[in-house]
C-alpha cells in the first residue's frame, strides 16, 4: 500500500494538496501536540484510533503520507507515557505522532 497522493518524495517545491483526513490530523496535532499510534511488528503503516469517524488503517496511512511530506514525525521510540492505550491492545508496537516544524507551519 502506498501513499495515495503519488507525491514522488514530496520535496516541498510546490503547493501541497492534502486530503480532508490529513487536514483533520494536522489540526488535531496542532491542538494536542502528540497522538498515540500503534502497529504490529509485521505492519508497514501505523493505526491511529483518535478520529473514530475514520477507519484506523486510513488514519495510519494518512499519517504515513504526512510523514513522507515532512509534516509529522512518527516515532516508535517514544510511546506516550500515561496515555490510555487500551484501544491499541491488539498491537504490540506503540508510538506517537507529532508535528514537525514544517507541520506546525502548515497547521
């Protein structure tokens, strides 16, 4: 599964088109600073269950696309301490998503 935008590396040299879901994620990260993410060791993309109106897999793919564009950082070295991860119980790898400096400007 690849990024749906076909951005070929997203060097930031032109205007960036974002999906509604990507815009929602940037806005949410602008309010909360960090979002919990998780994945299974064999999965390439994370899941994020913080926007229940979207499928967690779609939210994870959108975060991966935002990371490819340099707008968010997905870290599995820094799971959110104190976060309720009970909805992520089926996933053994926990991490967090945060805006990059470029993402902060976009948000």
